[in-house]
C-alpha cells in the first residue's frame, strides 16, 4: 500500500504537504497511472490528521487533474492526458504590451498547459476576490502585482502570501518583501530608469533641464519617478515632474521623458507647431518600443516584453524558483 511521506514538523500546512508529497511521487514514478491512494480515513489515521485536512488535499489534487475518484472504490492516479497544467494568469490591465507578454507566455507553454486570464484593474479588492475563488483550482498562479498608487501593501500582500510559493509566478514587478523562494521575471524600474538615463548622458549634456511626464492617475510604478529623480540629483540636472503635457509649452534646451503615448503625440505636435527640431532644440525619450516610434525616429527606453512572457513560461515548465531580471535597454534615435 502506498504511503505518503510527510514532514509534520515543518510549518507548511498539512494539507499542502499531502498535495506536494503525492505530486512529487507521481513525477518521480513512485505513483503510476491507476495506482490507488489510501482512503481519506486511512491517511488521516496513519498521520493523526483531521479527516477534513485529508479531504481538502484530495479535493485540490482532483481539481488539478492529478487524481480521480471512482464511486465506491476510492482515489486513483489520473491518466497522463488529464494532467495538463492549469494556470491562472492575472494581469493589472490588458494593453498592447501585456498582449505581447500573454502571447509569448502561451507560445512558451505550447500544449503543456491551459491558461485562464483575469484582469484585476489595479484593484486590490478585485485581485483578492479572483485569487480567493481560484485557490486550489490551478497548478500555477501568475500575477502582475501592480495596484493603485495609493494602495497600502496590507491590501494585497496577504492575498499574495496565501498562494503557495511553489505555485507562484511574479511578472513585471518583483516584491522584495515577499519571503521564500518563488519564480519571478521582473523589471527593476528605479534602477532601470537610472541606468537608461545614465547611458544617454552624452546626448543629455546639451539639455539644461529634464522633464518627466508622469500621469499620476494612471497607476504607473512610482519607482519610475524615483529613478528619474536619482539621476537628476546625481548629475546635477534641473528637473520637473508633470502629470501631463496639457499646459506645457516646449522650450529649447529641454528634454522630456514621456510615459504615456497621448502625451508623446501632444508633445511632438507642439514642437512641430513651434518649429522646434527634435534632437536639437528639444529632446524626447519615450517608454516602450512600438513600430510607430521607430518610424517617427523616437528614442525609447524599453523592456523586452516577449522575452518576459517566454522566459516565465520556460522557467515555470522547468519548475524553477528563480528571480530573473528582464532585459531593459535604450534604443537611440534622432529625437534625443
């Protein structure tokens, strides 16, 4: 008769120990297709566990496709075709960049998994609702932890901590305060922006002032502002941070770092109307690469969204619990 190996002295909840022990034995070949598991009563008696604890573990194993129940006979290891990974993917929003990550993630997974996509719209309460309804139903939970700028960490960190570390994948923004080993493919916004601006210091030398156009109500990472301020202070640059370009009149000797594409379009239009030449009179750096920015000869700071999605899928399939910083680069063009 199969016996589970549990480390009952550790802090991991007992039902999770049962789940992980059975999954590990299936993966190692100790448990094979159609092998029968101990009954709920047998397992609870063997390890002096509450019956509800074992029942919860078996229920989650069944929901994830690892085991099946046969009425009147008990629980058995499921056939291979029933064990395709189930993944919950929770984005903060669905933009053109997020779509690149999404499709790269699906490509990296191939036919080894099915993916359900949910959007939490920066709302910690909606995020909590999504996770609470989904816990135990998926093999992996892939989340983007971007929330409202005013959100307190106490509104979303407890929810994230409920996800078992071996099932958690963090995308785009890491959470250093989250303890334990988990998979993360992330940007380091503060350092990335600082290093990006530092790499263009030769081009920025001709501008006496730098202006960051940062839409405060659009939920962009505040670390962008921090990296910008750090660079300006380190290199003694006069600077300003504006919410949008609505009341801004471009002036010669100013370089702009623009987050939102509507502000980029407005700034280019104003410069053209004032006969200011980009790259000479006024400098522009935009966030995130697009075909239109390439055609307009706009300098960009950007991460590789395709690499982010594909790498997350690859590491997930390899069962890695590593933290990987996603590539970030500056593409120099005529606008600076």
